[in-house]
C-alpha cells in the first residue's frame, strides 16, 4: 500500500519548478512589452472616418475604418485601425465627417486581439483643410468668407 501513495517532491524540485514558472512569465511579459513598444512601420493615412466604435467583450478598444479615395469615381479603399488612447478617440469622434489625417504605428507580433483587432494603432489625428485633386489643384474644405458688400453708390448731383 505504501508504494501506491504519491511521494511529496523534495524542496529542490519545488524550487526548480517555481523558477521555471517565473522565468516563463518574465519572458512572456518581456515579449509583450517589446511588441508594444517597437514599431514595424510608422505613417499617415488621409481620408474620412466612416466607422468608429468602442468594442470588445473583456478588453475594450476603439476600432475604426477610414475611407481612402484616390480619384473621384474610383472604388474606395478602407484602412482599418485601432485606438488605445481615449483622448485620441475623443478627437476622432469630434472630427467625424471631415477629411482627416491619421498618424499610426504598425505593430507586429502582438499575441492576442486584446490589444486591438488591427495592427495599425492611431496615436494622432489632424483635420485636413484642403483636398488635393492634382498637383497644384486643391479644393478647400472650409468655406471662404464672403466679401463684404460694396457700399451703395451715391447719386451724382
């Protein structure tokens, strides 16, 4: 009967097991930190934010869609992005419906979708004042001030 009882591991085995678990957790944390701080690419995209929502079951992130239009009449391309900062999300919400430029960092190798559904993380938004149509041809997006009406001419005597 004594042969069937489980033996209690010695102190050295328990210590080795704990050190192994701590090393695995530390290496995983180091990998996640490196993936979040290192950027594969950095860039800007311009277009119109057509969809922006705060979603997720446990890890809530802001996910959006930027409509990119190259030429009038051309098929639009969509740029999917993630925002982790609530202040940037508030800025994007404020400029929805206007042409914007989004500054983003592309992250590679993130272990889960808990950090965001896309690889493109937006960290800055700027409203674009002019839409370039061709080199040297732009369409302003803000209406120009109307010139003041001229004073009525005084009748000659």
